[in-house]
C-alpha cells in the first residue's frame, strides 16, 4: 500500500498567518507601510496588534497551513 503524499504548506500564507494554541488564525493589520505621519497615534497603536482572520476566510487559510 502506497503512503499518502505529504501536503505542502503555502509559504506565503506561513509568513502572514499564525495559529494560536486554541486554534484561532491571527493576522496583522494592513496600512502600516507608508504615509505614517498623517495617521493618528491611536490608529497606529491599534494597527500594531494582531487580529483574528474573518470566519469566512478561515477555512481557506487552514487549507494553506495543513500542519499548523
């Protein structure tokens, strides 16, 4: 009987998403690369933190990270 092939991790997704111990998929906020002087400090503080991936997108991300 042939062994099942290992699944490959999507390397782009591996760099962008982290899976927590409880199984939530976390991502960074966008909007922190340029034009930073015009953005209020409060907004920048909020953009620093991780946020959870939307439930509608979570299955797609999970498929890209089979061993996470």
